[in-house]
């Protein structure tokens, strides 16, 4: 019985370490990458950025020629102290500077989204990653 508790305790401890190590440490004015449901912390500012999901991806697949390049929309969640906000950033031909948003004293920019679509298959949410940058206004 004692062994079961020890194994259970070690399993929970290891799982907790694995989940915590999935977070990313980021810095102002430097690009960083996040996978879906991953969180970045800018510790010096007390700011966290979570990449929730890609809510729309109409980008032209890389293996065809399109009239319109399309857009990709990323949903993020930002938090500083008690101030929280969901934001949506859009990257693409018709985005008209919607790839940047302001939160508190910061400017958040969506630099890129990977992978790029292909006609050979759809992209699962878990396979998306975004490159972001955060700077002070």
C-alpha cells in the first residue's frame, strides 16, 4: 500500500514538472514562439500571454496559386495583475494592421503563424505555433 502512494506521489510530481516546463520565458522587444495553449511570461513586467487557438485560417495553401493570399486569426489571452483581456490578432493580406494590439502599456504583435497550409491536409490546433513580440508603448 505504501508503494502505491509513493508511485502516485512521484507521478503527480513529475506531471506537474512537465506541465510547468511547457511555459515559455519571454523578454520585451524579442520574438518568442508559443504552441497552442502555451503561456509566455515576461517576468520583469508581470505580464503573461497565452496562445489559445487559431480561430480561422484562410491562407492560400503553399502548393497552389491563389488570387487572394488569405488571413490567419490567432486568439490570445493577456494578463497583468488583475487586468485580463482576450485579444484577436489577424495576419494576412487584408488584415490592415490588425496584427498588432494594445494591452495596458504594451503593444503585442503577431509576427507569423506556422505551419503554412497545404492542399494535402488540414492542420490540427495542436500543430499550430505563433511567433509574437511584445514592446512597451
